[in-house]
């Protein structure tokens, strides 16, 4: 099974531009008033609505601390924290915000993890 997390947005074009240009997500599917983006195993949908939805945290994880630092150097203008080790969860992370105030987390695991097994779907 696969899934998509959807958010309402006030400015679909600006949000799609932000996620594709700043976070290097790809447009996976466009529908009337909605665009679904993809990066690795993450699918995010944004739909044009009168009110914005910004609850929750969108977490991106990468291979290692160096990659987190690289992303941080590109996103310092929207970062709300500096990268640091979180000993409770054994991760290295920082937080940022998107143009509509959604919380973004960028992290790497500091321990071995099992690869995510994604079923082949829609073939």
C-alpha cells in the first residue's frame, strides 16, 4: 500500500514552486486544482482552497549528517533551528517553515535503519 498526504493551500502555484525549486521535489501528478509531488517515498498533495492547512510536520530524511548540513546551508533563510543531534531519537535534525507556515523537518538517522520496502504499484 502507498499513500499521499494532502494539504489545502491558498496559493498553489507558489507552493509548487517552493517545493520543486527549494526542496527538489518532482511533480508526480496534476489534477484540477491539485498537484501531487514526490521525493523518494514521500508523496505530498497540495490543493487550491480558500483556507490554508498548516498543521503537522513534514519530515524529510536523508542519508547522513553531511547531507542535512548541505540542505541547511541552502535553507538558512527559512530555518527555525540549527542542525543538532537529538539523542532521544538518535537523529541529526533541523526545522524550517514553508511559505504558508508548515513545519518542515530535515533529518538523518544516527543508527542503522532497515530500508523502506515500497511495493510496486500502478504498473
